[in-house]
C-alpha cells in the first residue's frame, strides 16, 4: 500500500467529520474570491470612484483574518481528535517524517480541493453577487463581470499561506508530542476542582462587575475622553467576558451542584457535570466566540439599520422632494436652476407634481430652562433658526399637527436620539422684534420640516405666525437683504415615485441654497449603506459559520469522548429520549451562552452607537439579531443530531 | 437466608438461542439454553472464551435480544418487551457491575451511585437513606465526594456495585467484576458481594473466567459452545472444596481455565 492509498483511505473515512469544515473552507474561498474580483473589477471601481475597491480589499483582509483563525483552530481540533491515529502510525513503525508527509498530503489535497471548488463556485456566482450588490445600492442598469486572473492568483496565494500554516501545525503536533501524549490527548478532560471559595467568589463577581461597568460606561461615555472611554469599555467587557467563562459560570454551576448534595439527577449529570468537566479548557474559545459574535452582531445590526433607515434618515433632512427659492432666473448663478425653469422642464416631460408655498421667518432669540444633552453642549441663543407656519406645512403634505397659541413644535433632526433627553416644556424667547415674545415649546417633532435645514425650526400656528411676521422689524433680521426677512420657498413633491429619478435628473444635481434634492442625496446614501450591508452581511455570515462550526466541532469531539458514558447510562436503563433531554440542555448552554452574552454585548454597543442614527433602529436591529440567532439554532440542532447518532449507536 | 421451602423464581430462561450474522453466514452463539435462577441465589457463569458467557449475560440482562426463546424475570416476559419498556425495566429491576467499572468520570461517587434512581419515584429522603446504607456496607462512605479518578480500582468497583444495588433490583448482573482488580481487592469485593447476597437476599448472576471468583457462588453454571455443559452446587461445602471442584470441571472443559493459585 502506498502513501497515497493510505491518505485516500483515511480521507474517505474522515469525510463525515470534515464535511462541515470543507464547506466552511469553500465558503471562505468563494467569498474571498468574489471580494477580490469586485476589488479588481473596473466597472465597479469606476462606478464608485474608487471607494468600493478599497472597501472590498479591506473586507478581504478582514475575511482572511477570520478564515485564518478558523482554519487553524479547526485544524487543531482535528489534530487532537486524530492524535491516537498519529500515535498508532508511529507505533507500527512509520517514521515521524512519513507520518507528517501523510498528514500534509491529506491536508494539501483537502485544502486545494476546497480552493479549487471555492474559486470555481466563485467564478459562477460572482455575477450573482454583483447583481445583489447593484440591487442593494439601487442601480438598475446592465452590468457584466469580467473574469479576473489577478483575483484568482490573489486568492490562491493567500490561501496557500493559510495551508502552509496548517501544515506547520501538523509538523509540530507530530514532532513535539510523545507517543504517550498522543494516545491520551483525545480523552483529556479536566477534573472538576473544588473552587477556592473566596478567591473564586471574588473573581466570579468581578467578571460580572466588569461587564456591568462596561455596559454602564458605554451609555455614559460622551465626554472629552470619548476615545479613552471606548477603549476602557472594550477592555472591561472583554476581560469581564473572559472571567465570566473562566470563573463565574464554573462557580455558579459548582454552587448549584453542591446544593444538590449528590442528588444530581440525569439531566444535570449530562449538562452541568459535563460542562464543568471542560469549562477551563473551553474558557478561551468561548470568550473569543462570544466577543466575535458580539462584534459581528454589532456590525450586522448597525449596517442593516443604516441600510434599513436610509430612506427615513434622508427624509428627516429632506422632507420634500425638491425645494426652491422664488428667485427670478436672471439673478441666478450658472449652476443653479430656477423654479420656473424646473417647472417647465417637469411639465414638458409630463411629470405630475404638487407645489406648495412656504414662508420661512428668520428669527433670533434665546432658550430658557433647557437641558440640552452634554454631547450637544449647553445652548442659550437661537442659531440659524426659522419660524414656520404649521398650516402651510400641512398644505405641503407634512402632517405634524397644529400647535396651540403661543406654543411651538420644535424640529431639529440633527439632535437625533438625544432629543429623548430633552425635558419639555421649555421656553424660547424670540427677540427679533420689540416687544420680545416668549413661546412655550411643548413638543419635539421628528425630523426637519424643510430641506437641508441647518438649525432649529419653530413651528407655530397661522395666527401667531402672521402676527409675528407683522411685528418683526426688518432691520432685526440676520444679515440678508430686506426682502429676505420673509423667505418664500416652494416645496415640490412628485406625485408618482417612479418618476422621481427622472425629475432628479432634470434638476441635474444643481444646487439651490437648500442643497441638492431628496433623491440624489438618497441615492448616494443608499449606495454607501448598500455597500456596507453587502460587505457586513457576507463577513457576518463567514464569522457566523466559523464560530458556529467551531462550537459544532467541539461538540462532536465531546460527544465521541462521552460515548462510553452514554453506553453505561443506556445499560443502566436510561432511554435515548431521556439522555437526549439532558444533552439538549447542555447544547442550550453551549450555544446559548455565547449567543446570549454576545447579544447582550451588542445590544449595548448598538445603543452606544445609536447617536449615529437620526431614526429609531429597534426594528432592523431585532431583525438582524433574530437572523443571527436562527443560524446559531441550526448549528445547535446539527449538534444535537450528532449526539443523537452517538447515543443511539452507543448500545 | 430465608429458609422457605419453595423459593420464588426470579429468572426463567427457556430455549434461549442467539445467532449473529446474515443468512449466508450464520453463527449460533447460544444454542438453546434453559436456566432457572431462584430468589437469593448467587450464580456464576463460567466457560472458555467464545462459549457465549457474555452474550448470555447480555441477553438475560435485556441489553441484547435473543433470536429465539423466552425470558421471564419476575414473571415479566422481557423477550417481548418494547425498547422503551425494557429501559424502564432495566432501571427498576436490574443492577449492573462491569469489568471496567463504567463510572461517569464527570460525577462524584455519590452522584454516580444515586444516578439510577434519579428519574424514578424514589423521594430524596429515601434515596439519601439508601445511599448511606449501601455506602456503609461497601465501605465507601468516606469517598462519597471524590471523583472516580481519585479512587483505586477496588474502590471504583465498590462504587459500581453500590450503583447496581441502589435501586434494590430483583437481580444484579456482574460481568467479570474482578477482571481488572488485584487479588486482594478482588477478594474483598467478592466477600462483600457474598455478604450482600446472604444478608440482603440479593440475587446475583456473575460471569467470570476466574475459578476463585466463582467459588464464592452458590452455584456455577458451565457453558460450552453455546450450551450448558454442567452445573455445580456448593451446598454445604467449604469454599476451598468448591473451588477444587470447579477447577476439575474447568480442566475437562479446557480453554482459558488454568489460573495459578
């Protein structure tokens, strides 16, 4: 029998352990190849003005790091499982170098198989990926992908490096371990030790304390030391997570177990006892998995929220499709379009629209009894502020309600989520005219009420508006020419949303003083967030599959190590069903714990980052997190399935 | 032991046959065995390798199913029971002692012993009482909170025996219980089993290839080629005399018999 025969035999025998690893490897290769293709694809690079190419190469590097860690880790698990086999080959007289050669050959065959298939699949699906990307960023045109030799070379090269790593790993395993070690490696579990009560209790508490502190700080880090605080949050949460797995959980389980006084019962024997048996060895990997999961979840929820909220976020700053000043065309600079020109063009193309007049009354004044949050800073004078007539807004299609006399509905989209911290009511003393008049702010309205606003908008009812307009002395108003005291603008909304892109094209990205139009801003934002969700989504998937597989591999190994226990238990008269109940409980711990803690971490991370969003992101966050949970559930089910097989074969 | 004239039958096997293999290549391991075990008996099963000792034990202990034949334990026909009922039956009525102890490494001595009654109807207080009782008899009270790896072979086997007795079984099956023990621990364990058998009236069936071990029994059944070859009753003989008798039969049977004394 040649070495090749031996290798093929052992590969055939091992494929049922390998298939998930094989699949995960193929997936990583495919994805890396697709990223590399997109990074080199000229049409993509052109369309994005270079930013996409850079984003994809950055994503590629991140992907490589994850794939590298995953492959090396999975390989370590496999080597441990097969250490008896490695020992056996040596025992029957194969030299170490021959064993190494055999395992390397196997590894290289397997990995290059995955590489080959991965690239093949990558070539087939890269167009699909590109279509998905284009759909996500809202591009409808026809697009082709060119086959990129440099992408293939790049992929082959980086995965060769990873394969080289695993080969070195094998070399070490074979050369550094004694036969005795190899024969015992696969059944090494640790012995549950009695925790040193006081120290353990302190460390156990410290773990939780550190996490809680990290959570608390994440909600209170908006001050001058922001960067330092962020690092502190990370350090404290990660260390806390490690202590949690290394000490706290073991300590809690030990307390529960001691309390049972030996009357542990089957379910606990299969879950608690088995978990305690391996807690120390699992602490590192569980910490890494939890932190990775938290990162992934944060990244996924964040980017999904960004994508999900793109339209709403844009609407917050651009309540109208178009907004133009009433200015005669001859006064306009070259790069601006006048209202009349725009309307003519719309009519010429048969695009229906509604047009409403808005009057913006520039006012000055001061705040009274406010508590603007620290991140915005204390405010006392009104800046860049307009008073607006609620009834005109209503007519223009903004349903914001009509304020009572002498009260204001306050709009300022920039404040974002911090607005929740504002206490209402507060007062605004408008000082643009004599006598000064004090309004009561009774409500905070969502978003802005006119396009491209740069300051607070004070929405009052028509009576108050008209009265104040009359009272206001022209010379008090800002530094604009007198006819601008009351600035008249027109809000245009396109009736059929499908014609919006065309209307935007007519507008031609030309600027009014109110910046661009809604659609072009929206399109831009969509492109960015679409790219982000595309990259984050697939990276997240790789993270998820990697961490899920690692947990699954570990459970496979444990199931095999505990086979004898299951056999004994079945001989003692416990049914498969009863055993599985205990095993399911263990899986809930093994998969649920990192997931639950990862979820909790990411909830706080998202909460801390929510100031980036103008709108509420609960819905997209919940969706992203549920999707994550469901994929984890699939791994847990797979793992229970493997246990079921082991248990039913045990007798 | 109770001196009743008519003893209750605990186990009754009729025409037990067990074959392995597929149609073309059938191997009969048990070829029609009839066996009767009364309450309070300590029966040894001996025979050369391949005689079918372990298969017989597995079939009688409901771990394996007979190809043909009938087995009654406590009047229940276990050869017709469904798997799920068999599990419950094993848990409630039978006890097991294995050659390699088969303790769960992750559990302490006490947890291991209490495991078989953890799903039953036994109340915690009652379970505790039974544990104290049995641990005392087997001399492992001091080791209750130790893990198996901290015990010697003999202590592990005592733990295993305690686990077999905790559910107050109708019958205990022991498969080479002394196989992995040194002679001193083996003797101590066998003495304990003898005591348990006498004082508590527990019915025991033990498979062994060791003549010394079987000399502790009331009766030894010899198997050869899947059939009962002969039976020896100890009666009022001393253990030494019984041992000599066993050796004689073993000599005739041949096989892996000759253990140095």
